[in-house]
C-alpha cells in the first residue's frame, strides 16, 4: 500500500493529469519573454492543449522535481509566421476599460461567426492594428522548466478541458 505522499512522488506527467510547472521562457537570444510568478506555478491539464504542443510532448513521463530545458520550434509552439497584414480598427470599437497595448489579446467574431483571438500589433492614436497571428509565431521558444505537483484530473476537469481551482470553477452564465 502506498501513502498519498508516495503516490505524488511517483506520479508521472501524462494524459488527464493536472501538472504544476515553474518556468522561464526565453527567445533564441536569451531575452526573457515570460515566467511563472514566485510561488504561483502554471497549472494545466495535460493532453487538453492548454500549453504549446512542443512543451507538452517534452513533459510526458516526467515526475515531480524533474527540471529540464526544452527548445520548441515554431511548428510546435505558436506556429510559423505567416506575415499576415494587420487590420486597423478604431479604439472606440474596444471596451472602454480595455488595456490596449502591443501584444494584448482580444476575442472577436471571426468570418464564420465563431470567436477568434486577435493580438494588438501596434497602437497609433485612435487606430489599433490587430492581427490573428500570435506575437510569438515564428519564434523558437526556450523553456527552463521544473515539474511540481502532479495529480489525476477530476472528471469535471476532463470534461471542461481545463483545471479547476479549489472549490470548483465558475463558468459564469454557462449552463453545465
């Protein structure tokens, strides 16, 4: 019989596991792009496409405490840059309280009526330039990662495709 602490120490990253990660993300020149906040690891549901595919693949089979460096090519990160021309919108088309700056992400209605993400590529006065291409498209990503806690996902988390916090997750007005 194993204790809870023994089970945690032998758990491995794989499908339907909730994994916490401490990470630092840098570009090919070593410039820091992002990091997990001290004491606040990234927590994700493995296999639910919550993180870039290249990092998710590299984490399979890892256990609590494992540290690794992972290089993720654009094809397994945010995609190859397609050099899409940005679209211009008036600032007034955004919510009044929106923090509009380069790299900010917004959701808009796509051509078929479905929501799609867009990113701000430039702000010029009342003009906001947006693109459907992620700001890190075309960039090789370098992750320095340490695996934290690993646990089985709940049935609700598996159904919803993301991690729920302590006490559950509120989906707003969405009917369950």
